[in-house]
């Protein structure tokens, strides 16, 4: 579990590809400090498990499903990455609850530079649109952010915007984003739970409506035994 508050900008040192996976070695002295075998570290919003480490680097395996759903498939050696260690129980939750289990990717559609901030617009898959709300939380490449604007519900091409302050621009990879860049997106876990509960409730309602009605002249299961008893001498 993470908070979306990036601790360190790391660097991809080595990538080893196999037929259906990849092994990444990442330099990040801060996040490696105190980390051990099996610990979780968020890399651009993707929760990875430490399998090897040195005083300055850690190595993690990335399976095919994660590669296909995230931007890690196209990452290159030397690329900067956002790093965060798992949250400490009892610590301050500076961002929001981030699992490191991304929902998919988005593409930068527009970047508008303000006097002291930068507004970035991202594309949003239609399946994720119900999970993103104005002033709600979203993790972009592992960074906890507040949605500042969303597209109208009726648009076929959904999008959302975030406003980035100078601290975020300088302390994360988001400061280098340009139109066309892809990012990892993780929606709010609470919104995903609500969506699932509503879907299950709607399914149960549909099943109930589809069940055939019992004719009024057919004895019910509770009345049948009584009728039998009354006819017995």
C-alpha cells in the first residue's frame, strides 16, 4: 500500500527481457535504504517486489500482464522513474490510498503552462470514466493528484485534467511530460468498490425480474403440506 507521495526520482539501470517478462534494475539509494527481499516498491505507480538489491539499486521482475497494462513495456535504460516505498502503518497519509495496481494507461492530450503551475489533460478510457470525478483522487505514474476538471459525461472521447504545482513538477517525472506521452493510471480504490457493488446489485435485480411469476392458483410450497394433512382421515 502506498500514499502517492513520491520519495525519490530513480533511474532505470538495466533491463533484461525474456519471452514473457522483464527484469528491471533501478537505482534509488533512498528507497533501497531499509528495504529487504520481498518488499514492495512503487515504480511509476506499479507495485514491484524486490528480488535483489545493492546499497544503491534494487531488482524486480515484471510479468507479462503488468507489461501489457502499463508503460513499463516501453521503458528504456536511463529513464527516470518515480519511486515510493510501501507506507508505514501509523504514519501520515499525505496523499490517498494507492495500491500500485494500475487500471491502464492514458495519453497526454494537452499541456498549458500557468504562472506558477501547469495544467495537463489526459485521455481516459471509457471503462474508467465512471471512476474519475471532479476533485477526486487519482494516481498518475504513482503520483497522488487531485482531478481539477473532467470531460462532460456525454462525450465519446473522455478526458480529465490535473493542475501540477512547482513541487510536483520538480520532484517527479510529471514535469517532463509532453503531448503524446503515456502514463500509468490508478483510480481510487473506493470508487472501484462502489462500481462493483452497483454492478452486482443491478445483476441481482435483472435476475429477479427474469424469473417466471408463480400463478396465483398454484398452491405454494408452504400450503401444500397443510392441504395433505386436511385430507387425511
